[in-house]
C-alpha cells in the first residue's frame, strides 16, 4: 500500500473512529512534583583537558620574539643553518606525523 497525502487522511480517520490517539510524552518530575532540570557532570579527565585547552588558546601561534631575532640575524648575515640540520628536522617531522 502506498501512503501519500490523500491516503494519510483516510488512515487517520480510521484511527479516530477507533478511538486510538497518539500517546503524549510523559513529563519527568521529582518526588515533590517539580520538574527536574537537566544535569551534566564532567569527568576529572575532561576538566583537565578543558583547563589545558584554555591555556593552549592563550599561547600565541607565532612567537614574535623568536621571529624578530631570526629576522635581525638574517639581516646581519649571522644566521646560518646547515642543510643537514634542515634535512634531519624534515625527516623527524615525517616520523612524528606518522605516530599521531
């Protein structure tokens, strides 16, 4: 049987004749009849995570002091990095990405 707009009215009419009505959801109340409020309780681990996240959000993404130091050393011609160190850091980064 296909149920479309016209059939729904007929079906609902049959249910009304039989006295069948949808059940309304019951309200949850406390012992004194007052409605209970929803509650949420965070675990200690979640609270620690929330605290760490808040601290992390306060740290700037770019360390301006370090950037300025490197810029001034580059301008003065005193900033030298070996290609081997750069390659080592790239490879180290690849292994760290795989662990995460």
